[in-house]
């Protein structure tokens, strides 16, 4: 039995990578689960409006605290843009050059 499922490529922005490096192992496990969920179903998040219209945000628990993961997607790839708690998340997201 062969699988016709295409491999999804995942990219990280430098700001996302920087945040990820500061996480503990248990937090990285929670983040990995969130990324897997986005890979399987990119519409799991909420599409933003206005000047962030091409960005989706997925809310998930990491170390018992709600975190936001901003990403862009198309059929073949997912681009992980930002990670953080709600405070100043959207302000910082608008400032970033993703």
C-alpha cells in the first residue's frame, strides 16, 4: 500500500527560532504537538483580519499557560512566525518583518 500524502515542509522565522531556543524540554514537547496539529490541519487556528489577514493564530497550552502560535500556510508548507503569550503578541507580530 503506497501513500500519496505529500510531505509538508515547515519553516521557522528567525524570531520564532529565537523564542523556541529559550524553551524547556517539556515546553518544546507541547510546542511540537501544536506544530503537528497545524501540519495536519492548518485551519485549526483562526485567520486574522486587517493587516494580518494572511496570518493564522493557533492557541494552545504550554506549561499550563495559554500560548499563541502565529503561522502562514499553503498546501505544501507551513511557516512558523511567532510564539508567545497574549500580552503584546499582536503588537510585536505587526512589528516583525515576516
